[in-house]
C-alpha cells in the first residue's frame, strides 16, 4: 500500500517576513508585487492548521513569503537568491521605508542538519544584498549545533 501523505523532507528553505504592529498587508503586496503565503494583522484571531480558533489573537501583524514549496534545493544560496530576485532586491528605499513604518523585515533560513554533517553557508554577496535592503538574516538550524560544537552536558552541572 502506498503512502500518499508522505512529505518530502526539506533540507533547506528560506522565507522573507515583515512584522509590525500596524502592518498594511496590501501595501507590501503592492510594493513587492507578490501575494503573501500567509498574512494577518495585529489582533486578528489565530486560526490553527485544523481550521479551528482558540479565541487567541495575534500580538503583531505578519506578512511572509517562503521558498518551502517553490524551490527544491539543499543549499541556502539558491533559496536566498530566489527571494532576492522575486523581491527585486536590493532596494535602496527599503531601509528608510521600514524605519518610517516601524516595521521589521527578516530572511529566515531553515537548515536541516539532523545528519550532523552539513554546514550552513551563505554567500557574502547575498548577505550584503539583504543587509543593504535592511533585512535581517537568521539561520534556524535543526538540531542546533552550537556553532559546530556539541552542546555542553548541562545535566551534569550543579546549579546553585
């Protein structure tokens, strides 16, 4: 019997998100010419993946576009380059615009390293493009490796 629900394990993907208390979703969609994969305003009701709500509201507005289901590549440079092209980066007006709108923007990279033999690398050129556009860069590595070193065994430490 075939498993039709088997999901392909992604080793890498990236997203660009915009966060603000007063996010104007339509403004960002028009500015970049891209529809968000997910967007909501501060105070909007949280909707869980099963479609139910828990009576909880979002504490901040959010707009996100991801390469997760768009690009199949195991290296972060391809994902970031895809986003840079899609968003038309660098944009010289973007850092001032983000500051005026009290808005934060970041490129979050997912890096699967359960094999413990992969090193997340991002081209300095791509890092520079994001920085010039006022976009913070973060790598979310699974499991975390403490910069290539094993985590200390804190179970053996005595906490006073």
